């Protein structure tokens, strides 16, 4: 099973546990994002990001330069409450 198949199965399983009202809100938000052409303006694998500073989970400021000096960096954004 490939990664996309695993992701699709995980999504299907997750959707069974999400209340119907929440699933509708999530679907509407995804549709809004698609209509906003967000993918046309999103970074892709291999694109360079500008230097930045963000707060980590402990509230401490972390710079991209400092992280990159230690090796590759993966950034994950959490949307928060729906």
C-alpha cells in the first residue's frame, strides 16, 4: 500500500469519528480554500522559504537560520479549533 492509499484510509477512518456538524464545517472550509486558489500560492517541495522566527510549543522564539544550521527543517502548521 502506497502513502497516498494509507492517507486516504486514515482520512476515511477519521471521518467516521468526527461529528456530522464538524465534518460539514471542515468540508466547507476546504471548499473555500480550493476556491481561493490557495495551492497556486503555496510552497512546494524543494521551494525555499524566507528566513523567519516563530514561537515553539514552549513559547520560545526559534529562528529558521538556527534550525537549518543543525540540518533539514520540517514545518508543520496546526489549524487549531474548527
